[in-house]
């Protein structure tokens, strides 16, 4: 498996495709290009590949093949489940129960339904990210038609009490949907013992290709289609299937099932080692969800007083890929709803990164991560202390290499500086995502040093320390800018 020199610790976002799955897929991009609905030999070869994949996906979740509906991924499976169950259940009622930590593909589908007359109850979670089944029970009404609760959180890996919730749903004749995109292939998943009616999974989270996923549908009458066409996938999800990706997805499911126990033990022990070392070496850190049952591979860490984006770019500069969970400018400068639901204080929440391991990670990579993590946090906290109450200037660069070279050339200069995420207002600019921050009063010296070392820069941007009170003249200037933006007389 090749991630080149990159150390990839973002497996909850996506995974590399397993080489055996690549091998299985390749002929379907070439000579085996038949359409599965065609009775020709070519078509039937593709159909056999789809049938085999369907059996493999079904085996992973203890379903029967006829209950597996292929989709383009987890987002589509969740939309189909929520919208499809709502439309099918509309004669019975219009109330849906879900939680505040669901993925956007569930929450936004619910919001869409709310705008069309459905009633949605969004339940809170405790400080470990778990929903209380008793609260689910209390939320149910005579007109509840759907409960949608994820199996495991994509933020913290926290497992929800889905067995209890599923049993409760069935006692009351309510359809139960479970988003298992993060947990499938990581922990045992049995749709029967968990009392699940609809279950979403995604190929690219379990070493399959992007562009494939599945919805388990126990009862065809529990959902209505949301797109219309010919009769593929029992008419629940019409459209010609992505044969290579579905075949690769199927094999990835079989491999995940075969290696589930070994990989689970391996990843849990690596995660334990990572978290132990973080706690031993770095102060002011919280491990989110550590007090609840969790997936074995996700570690959500909140570092006090460290901007998560800046931390992620420090690690990126060292070729370590993690996920910042607090993305100003991308998610509207807000913490994700799932983090907000945990009730973290802002100074911790804004320093939250997610490290998610894969079976190909090794202990020595954990040590490398720790070295870089502690160095980055020391540097960011040091710069935050030096720049408190002062204005900061950011230099941006055409590429990561120039940013790294800039850092090297400033080492030992005695100037206060730090790598940082590029300024928010340049989110879509052409420069590298890595910038370099220095005190504004030093920017001439920094610029001269970079010039002497032949380092190309794309720009220089002054940013204000948000904690520093504005001077009257400065406030007047920004008020004017706001008025112009709103089209008011300046
Ligand atoms: N549900 C959860 C819990 C996820 O983490 C994700 C992706 O991150 C999705 C759904 C969407 O899956 P996909 O990327 O296959 O659309």
C-alpha cells in the first residue's frame, strides 16, 4: 500500500484502496465493461461481479444479499434512508427522532424534511458523545415514523447504544435507521441482533474505492425511492451501477471481515500507545469520548490554546496527515455540531484534531507523530504567548516546500514566528495551505531574511489579534468596510 512518504492518520476521512481490490477492479475498467442488465455474456460477467459483491457486503453485516441496495456512497445511503423512510411513513405520521452528532448527510436530510412539514427531534448527547436511550424513549410520540442514530461517531469514534434503541423502535413499530459508515469493517456489525431496518455503509472508509456504498433494507415497503429511472436495485435506487467500484467494495468488505479481529486489536493497541504518550508528554490535552465504548482506531484530541488548523499544517509540513476539526472559513468559523454537542470549552474545542489509524500504521510512526506533535504544540503555544495583544503578519508561499524552507531560514534568527494555516480570507487562493506567521513589527526583517535565502512568497497579510481592543480610528475603518459590503452609504 503506498502513501509514498506521507504518514496518513486520517482513515476516518478515507482509506487507500486495498491492493487486492484494485486487482479485482481493473478488468472492469477494461475489457469487462458490460452493463449488468444485459443478457449478453459480457453483461452477465458484470452481473456475476455485482452478485458476488452483494453477497460479500451482506456477509459483513449478517444480512441476506437481497437486502443490500448499492448506492454511490454513505451520503447517498443516508439520504435514501431518511428521505425514503419519511416519504413511505408519511401516512402514519411525520415525526423523526435523531441526534445532534449525526453526520451532515443525516442532519441536512432531516432539515430538508423539516422545511416540508415533518417534525424533527434532535437529541443531545452526554460529554462522551453518547445519547441516552431513555431520552430517545421520551422523545417518541404516536406519530414517530423514524429513528436515525449512528452506530459510531466520525468525530470521536464513540459507539451509540444502538441495540437498545433498535429494540425500542421495534417494540413500537418504528423504522430504525443506523449510519454505520464509520463502524463497518472496524467492529462486529449484525443487523439482526441490533434490530436495524436500514443501515448505511460506505466503501472508501473500509479500504474500498470511492463511489460505492450500500443501504441495507430489511423491508422493501419501509422506504420509497428518491430518484426514479429503470428498475435497478429493485427500483429502490435505479441507475446503472458503477461495476468496478461495487466489485472492489465487495472484496474490501470480505477482507475487512476476515481481518476484523486482528486489525481491531492492532489499532486499539496503537491508539492506546498514542494517547498514553500524548498525555505523558503534552500538557493541557483532553481525549474526547475516552470514557465511553469507542471504535478502535479514532482518537479525538483537544489541545488547549492551540488553533487546530495551524496544528494540522505543522503536521502536514512534516508529511503527517491528520484532520483539523475546527475549520474557520470552511465551516463558518464554528466548531462542528458534534464537538459542540460534547460541551467542550472553546479554548479546547478550537484545538481539536482527529487522528484515525489504519491497519498499515506502525508503532514507529506513532513515535514520529508524537515527536512532531509535541514540537508543533510547543511552537504554537510559544508564538501565541509572544504575539498576545500584538498584530501578526502572515507570509504565504506558492508551495509547501517554500513554506518549509522559510521556516528553516528563520530558525536561530531569534525572531518570534510559527507555521500557520493560510489566512482565512485566502481560503480559495492559489497559495500553499501553509503560511508563516510573525509579529508585524518584525515583518521587514523576516521579509529580508526570506529574500536573502531566495524563498518565493505569494503575499503578506496583516491579521489582527482578536483579543486586542480596537483603537477608535481602526474601528471606524472596519465599520466603513462592513457598510460598503452591505451596500449601505459609507
Ligand atoms: N456518515 C458518516 C458517519 C461519515 O463519517 C461519512 C463520511 O465521512 C458519511 C456518512 C458520508 O459518507 P461518504 O463519504 O461515503 O459519502
